C-alpha cells in the first residue's frame, strides 16, 4: 500500500510538471506571435513611409515638380546606397524627340548621380510630364519611376539588378 501511494504521488508530480511545461510553451508561442505581428506592423509602416515620398508625384506633374522628384531620387540614392531594395530606378522621356530618352540605374556600388543630374537637366519646367510608379513584387516598395513627356509614350523601366540575385 505504501508503494502504491508513493507511485501515485510520483505520477501526479510528473503530470503536474508536464502541465507546467505545456502552459509555459503556450505562453512562449503566444508572445512570439505578438512580437512577429509587431515587427510586421513596423515594416508595413516603414514601407508606407518610403512609398509615400514618391506617391505624391504620381500622375500629371509640372516640370518643376518632376525636377524636385529627381532631386529626391538623388538624395535617396545617396542615403540608401547600402540598401539595394530602397534604390529606385528612373526611366524618362523628356521631350517628344528620341535624343532625350534615358534611364538611370542606381545599382549598389554604381550610383549614377551625374545621370540623375542629366535627367533633371533634360526636364523642362514649362512642360507637363506623366509620372508612373512601379512596385517591387517582393518588397512592395516602389523600385521604379518613369517620367514621360507624352502620356501615350511607352517607356520601360529597366529591371533592378540586386547584389546576390541570379
């Protein structure tokens, strides 16, 4: 009888310890989900903040606003030189002639600030331009901007080549 009662006490202690471990795991998993949701929300806010600086320029814009946009692209290229996902490509057609068509690639390691300045010089303040944005499928960040003199022009933004991608 004495052995049976000791066995029941040991079994109860084992079940109680299993229950305590299970409750601890449940609390740990719940807190991890909360942490991941908070981190996801922060990245959503960062994405929205990054995109909002470009979305104000979308659509028909006077040349002076387009020049300001290119100035922001230059600043962005300098600031985010090490973050390839935040580098924005630029394709532009400043006038209806073919000799003012160009694209600026701000790949990691070769930020073409002079190319951005060439684009800004080609844009004339007296004209109106159409600004279109392209969003990355992976990050949902804006990764390309096209500026067209004539809204019926077709203009492809070059695909961004990131470091380490094949």
